[in-house]
C-alpha cells in the first residue's frame, strides 16, 4: 500500500499562499512568483520561482488530494505523447487536500481565461524586479516569472523603454 501524506509545513503553506493570492487577491502567476522570490520562499527545485512554475502548481489536481495517472504514455521504443483527459485515471481524495474543491475550481476557471495585464500591471511587475535584481535581460525576466518580454516591446516599444519608465 502507498499512503499519501502532506509535505513539509513550509511547502504546504507556500501552495496555500499561491492559491490565496491567485484566487482571492487576483494576482497573476508572474506577480505571485515575484512575491515568492522577494519573500525568499524556496521553490521545489531550489531555484527562483517563475510564472510557469506557479501555474503548474495552480493547475495540478494533487493539491486537491487527487492522484492522476495516464496523462502521458510512452510506447516501448516510441515517443512520449499526451493522453486525452477523458482517458486519464483519477483517484479522487487519494490523499489529504491542501485546497478546497471550490478554490481549485476557481483557480482553473481563472487559468483558462487569463486577462491580459494592464500597462500599470506590467510596469509594477517590472518595477518590483528592478528593486530586487536591477535591470536584467530577457532570459532572467523569464526565470523570474515576469510577463514575456514581447509584452513590454508591444506596449512600450522596447524592453529598455519599459525599464526607463520604472526608473531602471
């Protein structure tokens, strides 16, 4: 038998904080990643949080206590392929839940239709990055969970122009 248990208390609280910030406070995955990095909350990999990592946690049903298998298959000697969600094997309530089904459903709905960030949101995120890391390049922005550099180019003409607006 396998028994599923909660992880370390600080990791449990980090996951709950992500859901709270996303669902209750309306922060984006990038803003959550920035806040986690500013608060020196460690990621599972021990590296900086990114928007992609935060989104992966917000989308993972294991935080409901559900175990999902057969999402991907790899035939012997073949390539790994994704399986249609109708074919997934789901064991509901196989372990302890970190968030309620209502909170998880609200997060999934929000993840499915993310609103585009406003100019003020883009600049606020960039400002928080510059306060901690200074002016950084495109690869570092991605690792820090900041909206894609093309968003800044599209809205402000260039990434450098966006940095200039936030005093970077």
